[in-house]
């Protein structure tokens, strides 16, 4: 456990460094926004493209893996929705809370952290988790909120949703990489080197950006934020562990990567969605802040456990 904690500590130290720079206003909100854009559109996309280009579709997609992760996520999603509805809050807010309970920071934190802790072979399962989060659950929250507000689902909503997915650089980069590997091609040496150099910037920049973005977040609505952090850091990986190891019997290493990915704190893109729709952004902000702080311990515990299984 101590060895794993010491390995994760530098990653969270980078987050802390970003948080300190943000709190001291040495790194203002505008700088954080542009650094996040650099990571999202360039550095992280290059990393994902290179991973996907060097993997076959069979190394990424596995029906049993997808079924285990999806079923566990849906179970926690429905539980969070039920708890929200029992508190008599609107369906739109319930959808946002459910999103907090199942969507971890796989892109900015999970990809760099888990590929270092668990090895490069963890890239395939991580990309699968990321694809499900982006395609299934980002679509689900959009459909629920727009459907609840407009009273029905129209072709226009579906069109906007599909366009949004097609413009997401993480989805595009993974699809482009898979297209190259599926065609039996390999990246030319200059392209491979370019993607490696650019992708190497993703880890420090993404972690610093996470910390800087946390500096502007506040811990309001603590009771709800603590519940959502508990759901994300404890219930979600527990449900995934049961689904992967007991119900669907996923290959042990891939199951371990899936469980570790489920243990990640609430993703920053949930806040972006909440702010965009004007639905409970403060609640999401507090959940991201609290879950990220506690994940320093919980992620280390989960990784230490799965590496012993």
C-alpha cells in the first residue's frame, strides 16, 4: 500500500501545485481554460491517438468487459437517481447527480495515472472505459435534460448529440488511431515521434489543469457532495468489482484496470455540462473538489488491492 501511495503521490502533487497556483492567482482562470484546451484538443488527443494506433480493436473492445462496466454503472446511476428523486428534486438535477456518481476523471487523470501504475498494457481497457463514458453517459445526460425541458425528444436533439460526439477530440483521436491499426498500418516514425512528444505533455499539463480548476471551486452543499463523492469513490468501484469479477468474470488484469478507473474522482466535464445547462453547478463543483481530495487515499487503496488480486 505504501509503495503504491508513493507512486501516486507525484501525480496528486502536480494537482496540488496547480491548485496552489490557482489560489494565489498566479495562474488565473483564463490561463486554466487555455491550458485545458491545449490538453483536450492536442496533448491528450495525441496520447490517445498513439495508444489506439498501436492497439487492435480486439485489445480495446471486449463484449464481456463492456457489459460488466455498463451494468455496474447503470446500477449506481439508478441508485443515485432514486436517492435524488426521494429528496424531491427535479429530473434534470437528478441526472446531474447520477452523472457525478459514475463518471470519473478518466481522460485527464486516469489515462496518465493508470498507464504508469499498471503498465502500458492498461491502455486498451482504459480506452474502453473512456469510450463508454463519453458515448453512453454523456449522451444520456444530454437526452434526459433536453427531453425533460422540451417535453419530448426531437430529431434536432439527436442531431446535435451526434454532432457533439463527432466533434469530441478524444473520440475522434481514438477512432482515427483504431482506423490505422485496423487497416494493418503502422505510424511512420516521424508521426510516432511527434505524437509521443506531444502526448508526453498531457500528463503534467492535465494534472496541473485539474488542480488549477479546483482552486475556483467551493465546497457548498456539503451533505449532497459527500454522498456523491461516496457514491463515486466507494459504491462505483465496488459495483464494478462485483460485475467484473463475480457476474461477468472479466479477465483479471482488464477487470483490475476497470475497477481502478471506476475509483477515480468525479470528472471535470460533469461540471462543464452542469454549467452549460444551468443545473446544479455548485453541487457538482463541491463533489469534484471533495472526491479529488479523498481519491488521494482511495485510488491508492484500490490500485494496491487490484495488483494483489
